[in-house]
């Protein structure tokens, strides 16, 4: 099945999200779709999957115009989308999740789970997906959960599959296996749209590349014949630097010292299991690992957001295990949380209000019980300019910013004061190459100015590019260390450790 988008335009008030987009998606081909944050990729795919209706233009399937009134129409037309965040019920089996909403039934409308399991096995065999229909979702690693999402789409007879940032939570080994699955789908005649910001993945999987910027298709290319530099420049409209430049590694004294740390989750299961490590001034320590292996609880414990069960946290020689968030902040902690919208900002507040969110009670913003809003506005405008936060006004709601600009706003707030330790979790998740370049420069600048830096990221390339020393977490424990006197940093070995093979 071939699809063509002709002159697609979508407006949200004065904002033009897509402007006259022309795009073709062909059977038996992987189309790589690139674009920076806010370029209009999601809007375009939401139109194709029936969530939005275009203001102008048309969609053609095999040369015939179609009109989708909702997602159900798109699914019936053979279009399926595998979202970045999985839509699975953890306590259901694979088969139950696959048939949810389109359950096969037998006499008197009883659910026919036997038939559901058989259909899942047939799809497994046809595409080499190797998923047990009777396994509970909550017991499956993320790479297998993603296969379940693919089976869900194929079960509904999709001929076109849209993958939205599909490798965001996969280990390098899982990415390799996933690419094999994508190629098998392509070879079976499926049309694939592969949305990503990782340029090396585009070269590894796409047959053709289209680049979207400011709601318009601005360029196309072929893998192997179009360089990363060319693609990045098409995406952001300027040259982009890929190499992370750092001064020679000269660490100072131990700044943060963690000893035998154990931290529990909300359900009292162990999230961090007897972890010991340190961070020195002038050093970037990277923590690699597939998400869900204790990294979130570790960061929450270090920043005062979660209670430590056993063990100790020492900062500049002082025990701060029980210190409050505000106390740590005043000691010089900077924290960039992994979920910027839930933990790093208030979307309904203005940019200026968010910039003062954790310093409103101090000079120059607070004079006793009176807020100096002029100081807030002046400093916010200065830091927004210095950290390249692109907005129409500092009085614009922060929720209206693109993901990259929200992240830069948070980094500006955290680093625009005197800091000693930066803890950044997933600092560039979902960001385009231009925003990634900028955030990386700021992280390295903090390190080069003598701050200790702790980076937690599921992006192995990011960990390798930034870190002076790398720790790998698996099931709540630090299972391997690389660099700075430990074993050399090797992408394959780190990937194995992330999967538990070196535990």
C-alpha cells in the first residue's frame, strides 16, 4: 500500500504546524523522518493516523483520496502507529493486550483466548518476533514489550507502520534486533515511517530520508549519500557541531560520596541496592542503563526527593543523607530532572515565574514577604538570552515552548547561579540535534568550571561522549565501571552490562 500526502496544512490558531507538506510513503520501504522539536512531525503523523484532520490538502491511498474522521478510520485503512511510550496493560498477558478492543469471541460472545494466542503465534512465526503469548507484560523487558506493540498493529492488519522514536529505551543489542524486525516488515511489503532524532540510526535503517523544518519539507536524501552534517543543517537551519569538546580530565577532590546506598520504591521494593560511588569536582560521571533499573530512585535520593533506607550521602565531607531539597539547593546542587514537565517546571506558569521557581525566597527576588517582580523579569530575560531559550516573551506560558526550549529554560534556571554539583537525568531526551548540542556544551562548561557532574542517561552515545567515567546500573546495582583507571569504555561491553550480561 502506497500513501501520499499532498499540500497538508494544519493550523492551531495563529500557529501553522504544517504548511503545504508533500510526502510519499511507499510499500516495501523505510522512510526516515527527521526534524527538530516543534518541526511538525507529530502533527503530520497524527493527521495520517486520524487523530487530527487537515485544514488543507489531502491524503491518498494507492492513488485514491481518503478522509479519516478518527483513528478507527485510519486503522481500518491499514495505518498503525507504534508510540514512543507503550500502550500496554502491565497485568495482562501478551495475547490479552494484543486483542484488547478487537477481541475474538466464540458462542454467546465469550472471549476466545485460545484463538487470540494462536493468532499471536502466527504473527510471531511470520515476522520472527519470538514473543510468548501467555507471558505477563510486567515480566517482559522493554525490547520485548515493543515487539508486543508491533504485534498489536499487525494484528489489526496494518500495511503502514509508523514508529515514533522507537529506540529511546533500548540497549544497543536490542536496537540491532529491532532493526532486524523492521527490515523483515519492509521485506514483507509493509510501508514504514521511522521517526527519530538519532542520525546514525537513519543511516542504518532508512531507504529514503525526508527532513521537516518549521512545518515544511526542506530536504530529502539517501542514506550513505547524505552526511550527518548535511542532515543536521537541514533540520535546524545552521551548521551543527557533533564533537563534544572538553578540557583535559583533571579531577579535584571528592565532592559527592555515596556509600552502601539502598533506596526503596513506593511499593517498598528495592530500587537502589547497596550502591557505592563518588563524584569529584571537575569530573563528569555518567550512569548508563536501561530505564527502570533504579536510576530514577537514585537521583531522587541524591536530590532529597526520596528517603534513603540505608547508607549515606556525603557532600564536601558533610553528611547530607537527611538534608532537605532546599538545603541541598543552597549548598550548590543543580538538578535537571528526567521528566521536565512533571518535575522540572509548571507549564501554566510563565517563563519568568519558572526561572524563579526554586530561588523566589532568596535575594534578589525576595525582600522579606515582598517579591521583586522587576528583578525576576530582568534576570529571566538575561538568562533566557544567555541560554538561547527561544520564546516570544518571558511572560509566555512555559507549556507553549517546544521540548528543547523547555529543557534549556530548566538548565538556565539551574546553572545561572553559583553551583558546585550538577545532577542531570535524561538531559536531552527527545531533543533535536541543535538542542542536544547546546545542552551538552552547558554540561561540559559546568565541568570545566570545576563543578562535579552526574549524568544519568539511557542514550549510550551521550554517555560515551560526555563522561570521564561511566557506571552501569542493572537491577538497582552498579554492575560495571569504565574509564578513568577502570576498564576502557567500549560500547559493546557497556551494552552487555546494561542488559545484565556482565552482572
